[in-house]
C-alpha cells in the first residue's frame, strides 16, 4: 500500500505529487470590432447585462465575461485552457477522448510482428531508441525547451503511461476517486487543436509563459522555423496567469483545490511545478477549429524537411501528390488523408513501410506474408494505380515482380545519414557521392525561413537512396530482414542511416551474472535492462513485452537459434551492449541547439555560440536517465532505492559506437539459412554476403516524382549503367571469421576508433549554409581532413559473444588505439579535451548491386 510518505521517498526528480493549495487569478479580455452586441440573461436571472458574442465553431465566446457559450452553458476560458476536451470539445464530441487515446498518435507505440525487438511488444517512440532525437520518449518526453523533445509534437501533456501512475499515486495519497481523476487529468491534456485548429501558434501569445525556446519568434505559427510544432513550456500554469492551475480535487467536493507538483531534487519535498509543452488554447485557435488539412498534418510531420527521418518532402515540386487536384485529389480538403484515410482517429499507414520507429494503428501481417490486396488498412501504390493501366514498356512484368514502385519514383532522399552523440556533444553528417557519411550538416539546415531556403536545405544533402530487398520485416536497428530470393521480397529504396549511439562500455569487460535459469549472461548487456530484478514486470505491465516476465528471465544464449522470434530476439540482447537512455535535458546539446541552462548561448538565440569551449556531460546525463526510471518505483510498488540498472561510475563507463555494422543481423540471417533445404542454403548465404552497414529508414511513399523525373525515364542506364543507381557506392562492414567452438565459425565485425574535433566541426556547421553547400562555396565534406577527423591505424575484432577475448576491444585512450592520430589521452573529451572518440566499423565500399546479391554482368549494361 503506497502512502504519501513512501511516494515522497520513492520518486526523486520525476513523479512526486504534492497537494499544494493555491488561488487562481483572472484572465484578460479579448476585443474584436467585428463582433455583435447582444443582451442576454445573466447574474442568475437577477438582471440583464450587455455582452459581446463572437461566433466560434458551433458555439460562441462572450468577450465581456471571457466565457464560451456552448449549448446554453457557460464555460470559463480558464477552464478551457486547463481542460480543453472536458470543458469544451466533449459537449458535442462525447467519447472522442477514448477514441483518440486508442490511436497511435496518443499511444506512441503499436505492436507489430514485423519488428524484431525484445519480446515482440509495443514499438514506437516509447520503447525504441532512435539516434536522431536521442533515446526514447520514456526519458525525453520533456527535456529542455530548446531541444527536440518528444512532446513537442505528440498531442498530449502526459505520456500514456502516466494515467495509471497518477491513479496509483492519487490512491496512495488519499485523493478522492483516484482513477477517475487520473483519467480526467490526462484527458484534460489532450491537444485536439494541434490537428483541428487552422490557426495555431507555436506558443501561446497571451499571459505568462514559463520558458520559451531561443529559436522562437513572436506570433510564430506552428510549425516553427525549426520544424517543430510547439516551442514553449507552461509548467502547470495552463492559463498562463503566473500561478499553477488547480487540477486535483482532493476531497471530492467537485472543486479543484490542488496543483500538480513534483520533487525535482530528491529531498522528499515538492519544489517544482509539473513541466509540459505549452499548448495553444487561445480564442484564435478555438474559433479556427475545422477539418484537418495538409498544413495541420505538417505541424508535426514537417520534420521530414530537416532530415529528421525520411528526408523527402511533401510539397509541390518534390512530391507529385502534393498540391494535386487530379483524380482522387480533386476537391480534397486534405491531400494527406486521401491516401492515409482516417476513421475513429486511426490512420492507414501501409504495411510495406518499415525501418523507422514502426508505430502504426493497424497491425500488419508477419514479415514475408503478402498483405491482402483488399485489406482496407493497407496502403500501396496499387490502390490508385492499377498495373494493367501502366505502360508495359517500362512497367514490365519482370520489374513489377521484383521492384517496388518507389525504387524508380523516389529517386532522391536527403538530410542526416549519421547522427552522432557522445562525450562532449553531438554532430550530424550527410552522405557524399562516394557513400561516406562525412558531409557536416550545417546549422542552417535546421532553420528554414522560406521555400527557396527549404529547397536549398534539401539540395545540399541529397543522395541516392540505398536499394535493399524488403519483405516488411526489420530488426530493432531498422535493418531489412530479407535478401534476394526470399518470398514476397522486393527491391525497395531506403534512406541510409547510422547512429553514433551511447552504450555501456563495461560490456567489453566480459563480466557475467546469472539469470533465473542459472545461465550466465553479460552483466552490461541490453538483456539485463529487460530481465534485471523486477524490470520485466514493468515492461510487461506497460505492454512492451509479449513474453511473460518469468520467460524473459529464463532466456539463454542457446535461444539465439530459436524459431520463436520473440525468444530469439531476447537472446540476441545478451550479445548486445546496453543502450544508454540518457537525459537529453541535462546533457544539453543536439543539432547545434543548446539547452537553456548552459552558458554557451550568450545571445540567447537557442543556438550554440561560435567558438564556444563546450564539453557536455554525457556521464551525468546517463545517470540522470537512470534516475528517471527510478520514478517508476513508487507506482509499481518497488522499494524506493530499487535500481533498474547499475549506475555509471565514471565517463569511461560510456562508449559511443556507430551502428549498425551489419554483423548481428548477418549472423541472424545465416542461422535462418540452416532452416532451409540444403540446395537453397548456398544461394541464400551468397545473397547475405554483402549485408550493408546502416539502418534502412523508410521513405514512406513520400518524395514521389512523376514519370518524367523517375529513374530510367531518360535512359535505362540511369539505373543499369556503371554510374547508375544500382552502382551507388554502399558501405559494407568488414568481417573476420572467428572460431566459436561448438557454435562453429562466425563472422565478427572489425572496428577502429575515430576521433572528431567537436569544436571545429561545430564552428564549421555554424559558418556554413545550405546555399553555400549547393554552390560549392562552403566545403562541409571532412573526408580525409585531419583538422576535423582522425582515424586510428589500429583495428580490432569485436566478438559479440566474448567481448573481452584477447586481441579484441581496447579503450579509446590506449596508446595502441591512438596510433596514427598524433593525439594523446589528454586530448580526448573524456579527459576535458576537444576530440570525441567514436568506435566505428571498418567498411568497404561495394556497389549497390552486390548488396542486392547480384553480379555486375547480371545488371550492368554499359
């Protein structure tokens, strides 16, 4: 049984609630010369007073009293700002809160058998880490107003897991109707307007705003110039009168009498207001309510512009569907929903997209299983473009059988192909013409002011998509699980993506602990985070595991060969270092944006200063991330000091690694070959031989070009020539065969240390522009330039099964690792220097057709 005292002790810095009483101040009066003056009964019928009523949606707003008049009922504007759905929208749209909360736009995750991920549970921003925004929504829903918080887009003040936690905590503290109040609190935070208001400000323009992003501009509509939907915090003051709103009815008398507070420093006393991303609930937004359109969708999906995910644009000139008025798009109010049809707040996404965070409203069939062509929840080109109506000269039966439509019709992607976090900071790269991720992404690419600037951002970093076989299945690192010859697999274009993600370096010590089955596993593997102590109970309760907690804790390394993908994937986690879920707010830096609490932004524009001598603390941010997970202890009934994972003891416990290198999934694919008939094994293994070293991020059907701009429109050699799309240089990780005894001979990846000068790279990005990159006046490609990057002369094998094997891993500061760099250990960011070490796979450049499993003579005609 939770008591108030036990909750206080068990929730340091994250979820502590306290019932603090405060009063509410009034709000201002809005004036509009176009409004009509009428007389209405007021003051309980004791008299008649003048009021100015504005038509708003299907109701009215009384400017004299700052009240909405809905179906004859009066609702204070303050109540609407505190609880939009409960006080206003629900009067006509009853039941829509439950409907919306059952959709992916609220849940942020959806179970899919197509992603090979621990336990086969929920997948999306909640539990899958992504190296572009840095880790997951569980730790970074709210981080810092200047950084890329998950909540900047998602349409709720609180994460989905919070409703149950609020109920637990309210119950332990004696609050009346804890479940009902938790539901009401969460429903009050639903942001109907971010999709349904045509006029929506990126931050409220009236009243007191607690924090404002440095890149915010006055009266700025959403999305901002940085491509985000919202850019301010209200910290519990939803009506922005300078006082936290009362949102808890302690005694159940129908009157709210307490705000939502938490303990930010772990001393057991509430000291801070609950921080959320501010939502625009002003009169202008409310009276612009209507059906969605392209602009309202792009408030959040505008991230494609900055290369955040796909790097393809849904605007006229970049996508043939954008702005189209032909065929099914004639008279469409929203061209997005012509294809992504919506019903009950659920959107059709398509089953044959994959490689990104993979959350979808409708569960797709397993990988390799062809979707039903009559499935209304699937989305394909053939829904509108019947193959019988296509030109047979290009759309031959052979092409259509093996090649996805997007392969020819999405000829370019753009943006980030390598996002790198580590000790000291962050830097991102695009891919050059030789297939190397060495073009520094300029700060200018994140700030788009007009169409010409947007086009330059895209043009500066455009590159050919990588072509791989795809049957719908992807790994937890967004790698396709198909090769040539697999059923229902087609050649499909993806944006290549690698992440320099932060892992637990202690994995390479080789220390083991035993699980519930008595089997040893690496003490610092990703498996431990799922199976340690009572962790599995929490992930199971949150819907993130389809295996039982007991089954999770009894997985052994032998299960790597299991035919059950859930079990097999959990076994894979035993040979994978634990990913660090760091607190991005305390880290304080990404994509040239610097947290508001740092001293490296003297002009307060939200962007780091040129020449700043920064070294951001990844060690502290990693432990802060672990402390956030301890916030689950109280609600889950765990001891206050329960540790989800061993705390980090120093900066050397962390390591930045460029992943994926292709080795683990290649081993997985090779094991699949053993399940094939003998005559099929050799061709299958040959097809796996050049598995690529990058993630496959879906292009999502966007960036579609008309036939005149498609690959092959001018000549077949655009694809099949020596310099065509099929010959695009593609990085393949170098492997070395290791004799693993009873496990046989396995190919392990070859790695080496690469050292990046963070300060010079950041200054290069600040001094360059996309326009300059396009015109070649700004050279942002650092390949071979030792002023920016230095490569170790020493390479070594990473043995995932025996990471401390002789001749294998060595730390970045070892003399052998620093050979050929002219650097010393004191030059590294872990020691206060400016060179950030990153462990990267050694790659060889292969033509794309070899990655597809072809020989040159089969495909190249030039």
